[in-house]
C-alpha cells in the first residue's frame, strides 16, 4: 500500500474510533453489534487495515451508511460538451 492510501485508511480508522467513542461504545460493544471480530476492530483502529465488508458493517452499525453511498459516484457533468462527449465514448459496462 502506498503512503497516501495508508494515510487515508488510518484517517478513516480514527474517524470511526471517534464515532464509536461519541456513541459511548466500547470496542467489545461495537464488535458484538457489528459482527466484526474484536481483534479485527482493534487492528483497524491501530493500523487502518480492514476488509471492505468489515468496514461497511462498522459504518452501518454506527448509522453512517449514508456517507458510504456517496463514494465513487459518477461525477456530474459541468457542460453540455461533457455530456455529448460521454455519450460518444463507448463505455464498458456502463449502467444507464
């Protein structure tokens, strides 16, 4: 993992930790409610390393799934030319 990726994953871990603490949840309590093993949760808070599925479980348990829904959305078009160019370009697996 490159440094930028590590920085982002660690920052996410710290944000999740702050959310957990703001909701007065212990590591054990969040692990139990989310189904994510406590060892996995501890490692995530310490290193930022976790599987995507476990991260999603934690976010849903902390009622923050709305933030996940905004990830990797198509960027809105700013001009009509961008719309027209997009339509001209063959899109592999494009969902319309």
